C-alpha cells in the first residue's frame, strides 16, 4: 500500500532510495492488476522526493510508469508530461534504451493528433537505430507511417510502412495485418486501386490463419468499395456473396457485425435491391437501436423509395420513444414532417411542430 511520505523520517540517501523502490514496485503491481486509482497527493510526495535526492535512474523508471498509468486511465496530457520527464532523465543518464520511451511519446502525440511532433520525436530514434531490436524498428516505422498518413503525405507514409514491413515478417501476424491495412489505405488515397486490392488479398491470406471471420468480411467490404468506384457490379456481387456466406460464422457480440450489416445495406441500396437494403439496415438497427446514423439511413431509404408504410412505422417508433438525438438532426425532423404533410396528416404535423418548438423533441 502507498503511504504518505513523511519527509522528516528520511535523513539518509539509502532511506530515500528504499521509499522510491517501494513506489516503483507498487506502480508496477497496480499497472499489472489494472488498478489505476492513485491519489494526486501520493504522486506529489513522490515527485518532491525525487527532486530532493536527484535519483535520475529511478526518475526514468518512475516517470515512465506514471506515463503508462495515465495512458491506461486515458489522461493523455499527464501521459505525455510524464513520458517527457522520463525522456529528460534518459538524456541525463545516457541510457541506451531511450528508443522505448521516445516511441511511447510518439504514440502519445498521435493520440492527441500532434502528428508533426510525433515525427519530430521519432527522428530522435534514428541515431540509435543500431541498438534497437527489430520488433521496435517495426513499431517506430509504423508510427511514422501513421503520422504521415494523417498528414495526408501518403507517399512518405508508404515509404515508412515498407520499412516497417521489412521487420514485420519477423514479428507476428497481428502486426503484419496492421501494417498491410495502413498500406492499403494509403494506396486508396493515391488512387492506386490495383495495389490496394493486392494488399487486401495479402491481409485475407493472413486472416486464413487467424479464423477472424468478421475481419475477413470487413476486408471484402473494403474491396467492394473499390469496385463501386469502378462501377464493376460483377465483382461487387462476387465479394458481397462471400460476406453473406461468412455471416453465420460471426459472433453476435462482434464489434464489426453492426458495421457489416450497415455496409451491406449501403451496397444493396447501390445495387437497387430494396428488399435486401431494408433487411440489412434493420439488422444493423436491431444491434444498435439508438444509432442515429442507422436510423437516418433507413428513414432516407423509405422516404426516397416512397415506402410510406415503412417510413410511418419508423417515424412513429422515433416519436414514441422520444429519441431526441434523432430528431435533433434537422434532416430527420424535416423528413418526418414532410411525410405527414404529403399524406395530409395535418394534425400530426402541427403536433410535431409544436412539440419541437416546446423542446420536447
């Protein structure tokens, strides 16, 4: 257990060092056990102790652990601050593993969309390259590639991801898949669709070994998006059918399932298959009944296809459940209002407007 530090009891360097070691052990234990609740006063006491006794080696460890802790909590400002403090002490102690903390700072910058800063920090690693293990080289180049991609410098991103790939094949399939997905995204942005399709096929090869049916469906749907740009309906149907065949294998708890159903609805709408469009939009809605985007898609579909029965049923559900977030979208509100007016439901239209004015919707 962490206790408040009594500075009057600490007169010798070895006593201070012992207390700091206790904090290091406790922080490691808490991070391993996913127990991140540490009061600020304990951290403040610890920082005072570190400043007083100038334990630079231990500052490296403590500040990195505090950065890890705040990273897990989701406090990106404190995460960044403590990682930076750790790096400062790395430079004082001339440790040869500073690439680890620099990479963590790079990731922290990416989280907060400071992509130029992420690249600047990653440049500090270049002089250390001969001392860096291959798996870290892959991570470093991937983070640089991701930063360049976010900055829309896709050619630079591809150069970095190719370097990352050269080390990825000595790591694991998960890393390889992540690198290839970023590569495919860059190819698409550069309109290099053939290269993007070939990269997606490499991802599918990896997924064969991982039995990830939901991710495989997501890749097929990404490929369909490319064929939609080409208006290649034959290929679209080919890959949509692959998705439909795999659907029974996907867990109902899958993160991807809602998005797969929604994208299938979008594709069948593009193909003008109204029955399947409605089917998959409604399946997506079953999984996430409050999703504004799905409701809007289904409402738009009914309205554009003059499916008044479907539109009325959905509108009544929205109104009865008082889904304000749906009605706050003026586009949705206007569609429901137009639906009433076009079908001579004047009283209902007036009631709807009055409730909107009163803030009930």
